C-alpha cells in the first residue's frame, strides 16, 4: 500500500512511521528482495543471492533512540538471559562466511547459526569469562524463511515498485 503510493509514504503499509515496525518491515523487504533476485537472475547469471541472520547485535546504533536504561540493560539481557547476543565482530565474520564459504554457494538461501542461544550464562572463574551464553559460535545452517517473506506475488510487486521508486524501471 505505501510502496504503491510512491515517494513520501512513511511505511510499506502506508501507515505512519513507527521505528520498531520500520526495522521489521525493512528486514522482511530485504529477504523478499533476495528471493526475488534469486528467482529473476540466478539461473541466467549464476550469481548467488543469500540472506542471513547473524544474531542479535545488541550494542550497535540501532537502539540509539531508546532510553539510556534500555541501551544499558539490553546487551546484558541478551548475553546472560536469552543467550542471543552476538558481537559486531562475530556478526561480520558470519557475513564474510556467507560470502566465501563453499557451504554457502547455494542461491536463495537464508543462513543462520545454531549458537548457544536460550542458555543461561555461567561465569567460569578459570577463564574469567561467561560460558554457555550468547548466540555466538555454532555451525551455519540453511534456515526456513518466515511465512511473511514467502509470498512470491508480493515480493515481485515490492521489487518492481522499489525499482520504479529509485528510477531503475
């Protein structure tokens, strides 16, 4: 709806801007774009199109507009309670892996890692570090796309409208 109305629309659905939804919508649109690029161009070009979830990178500028207490507590919560935390460096390493690792040559894939998420971290005095927490580590695997990203007609429309919006169609 919002994309169809052209420039000036704040959200993909035509609604008013809401930061958290804008972030989520952008992730859905990115995943749909990767799948659409794969459908349109992979067979003819051999180019590999991939998306990935590197993990929760809780200490970036993404949360710059959140309250200070949230910016302080969220990384700790992700590290020691949910175990979903991944450092910026490891997220970068994961991105690089998708680019160079022969495991990732398959196109149209959503890559993830089966790190230690969902474990409570425990302090190990011998190494002076927390063990068993964080989405860090683990092996790469081919994940399933969420249902919100699988509608091929919506993906094609979103792609075409995006190309038009930036003057490439």
